């Protein structure tokens, strides 16, 4: 299925060229479903939602290319009609979520440890750099590359490196069946079990712990899922699909709280963190959601000690350091990339880090 290109990209290139000439910063705006992420936005708003539509979809090749303004629900519906899916299970955070905004935030859902992250499925991307030039990186086939894979560097960059026009993605077939098992256990026991099972051939596609119950999602062939269910035991959660959807979209009752919400990425086998507040464990132990009034310094100290980092995901002071401060050498590398792609610093200034 192909949709002819339009002139919207030309208009965007012209707008960026003008902004660069005037050294005017731009705030890249999609549907606004994820505007709460990152630091406080700044710059002249540039609406990108009109640049939408699927450019190419080859179900037999498991590849789709779509413009960044394409709504995520429309994209997933198109894939589902062919029995396929986005394997990284991206959260929407709203009915109007777009592919570009999801890419900019780099978010993946509960399936991420078992299928891969968003950037693992990126084949290529077209973008406008900070000089108004149209650049294409990668393609529509999976291959190894030397040096920086710039199409994948755009994932999670919060729009600070360039304006995404379109993205080519690898997709996968939907599983034949899914089943969610639940059992009551302690936190340390849940972490140990999730990590032990991850090293087995079990068809795991989700593992989470809410402080009382451990939830294990099995996905695959009916025969394989039934066999795994018999080995694992536990009770079948009748509304398993709804549980994982609410976890993915942060609409589970745990997240119904106005206090600061932290997202800690740590080693999956890291022991209980010992921080005060409420905690929800996802990604088989590697993602720890934390609602706490502890200081940012304390939360980040604990995350680093467990081999990871912490992000102030929602709430709190959005003008400060929302993401874990980078070591000097890594920050220098980030700044060099920013200089190469956006030399005048016009794209989403300060959205990712105060330094750029």
C-alpha cells in the first residue's frame, strides 16, 4: 500500500531554514499526548501533526514506513488487520498519540525485555536537520552499519537532534494466544523468579510485580503457552490483556497519584531498592516505578548503585534536571552530535538536558 508524498515536508524544511537563519528556537509539537515528559518545552511551536500517513507497507516483508504524524492507533489497527504488531508495545498516553512523538520519547511497553526496544526495530528514518536539510538514514532492510546509526539515535532524543519526517520499522506477527498468570509472593522472591524464568525457553512476554502479586504473561503458540502454564502454575488472570494495557498506559491504580513519579532503570536482578514510597516493578525487574518524596539526589544515588539511572518521569520540578545527569565524557559526545545535526541549537532547546 502506497500513499504519494505531499508538500508538507517542503513547508517544514522552509520553516526550519527560516528559524535557523533567524536563530529562532522551535518547539516540535505533535498531538501533545507526551508533552509532560522531559523538561519544560520552549521555543516557537511548530505543528507536525499534518505530516501523516503510511508511505509503504509490505506485510510479507514485515516492514512498514510511515510519516511521523501518523496516529499510533491507526498504525496498529492497520498492522492488526494483517495479523501483525509493533513488537515493542509502545505506550500511547492518549488517543491522539503519533508515531513521531512516540519515537522522540523512545518509550517501550512491558514486552520490551523479551522482544526488544523501539530502537531495535528501526530500519531507517528521514529527518530535517537544524539547517533545513532533508537527510535519509538507513532503509527498509535489516543490516549492520558502521559508525553511528543516526536513525536509531533519534529514538529517545526528545526532538533535540532533528525533525523526524518518517520512520521505517520492522514488525512481527501477533502471537497465536496469550495467557497471564498471577501468584502472591514477596518482592525479593518475585525478582529472583522473574530473572530465573528469563533464562529459560518459557514464552515470556511480560513480567511485573505490584508489591503483592507477580504477573507473568505468556505469548506464542497455543501448545507452547499451555505447556508453560502447566509448569509455572498460578492462577489465570481473566482480564490479563486489560492488566497489561493499563500498565503500559500508566492507568493502573498504582499510578493514580499526584506525587512525583520516578522511572528507575536498573539491573534486572537488582535487589529491593529500599527507598520509601510506593513501587511497581516491570520489565522483569529492570524497570522500577517509584512514587516517593525522596530527594532527586537520593533516588539517583540508589539507581546508580544498582547499575542504572533514574528519570523524573512525571510531576515534580520540570525546569531542573529531569533526566540523570551524564558523565562529562558522555555529555561531550551528546553535544558533539547536537552540534553536527543542529549547529544553531534551534530544536527543542533544553528539553532533554539543560546543556542543549
